[in-house]
């Protein structure tokens, strides 16, 4: 699954997603970055970075520095962010399901414990960008 490259429409202007988390054609942002084009990979990880910062604050998760280098942590965080977004957007209105999400936070937190230092967005930003370049992500023009 893939989305338009730069200059193909309103992808960059909208951040690639509309209000319900889908691209303009109704496709959801995928939960894994591997099949995306290099520029899309960068955008995918940028969205995940933002989501991880929010999840850490909101749910007091002990996210570790270097989470982006551990595929299990990346997929866990992407899935949790998508789950939370569906409730936040109103797409899902299922109180028992929301409680299940909150109960599962302890299990999610256990999956995020690997690493030496706590995640610090200001300190870790450069290492994150170097990693993205190292795996073949392409920053948007002008970045």
C-alpha cells in the first residue's frame, strides 16, 4: 500500500491524513512502514514520534530511548497509537473496549521496557533522524 509522492496533491498540506486518520482516498496509514516509499517512511515515523510523545505523557508509559530501533517496540507503539486514535476520534464508541485498552496498558508497558535510558524527545531527536536516514527514509524537501 502506498500514497502519493510529493507534489501529487494535498498529501503534505494535510499531513497525509484527514480528521479520521485516513488519507484523502480513505486508506488508513499502515501499521508498518516497510512497504512505504522512502519519503512516506519518514512521514510515517514522524507521525509515530508525535504519537509516542503523546502516549508517554497521557498514559505515563516508561518509553525507553532508542525505541525506534526495536521493531517490536515500533509495532507496539504504532498499534497502541492507532487504537487510541480510533477512540479519540469517535470512530469507536465502545466503553468496554476502551476499558480493555486501559487494562492492556500494563502489558504494553512491559513490551517497552528494553533500553537503558528513558526516552527524552529533545535529547533523542538527532539519533532518531540519523536512524531514519540509515534505514533509507527520505526527509521531505526543505527539511
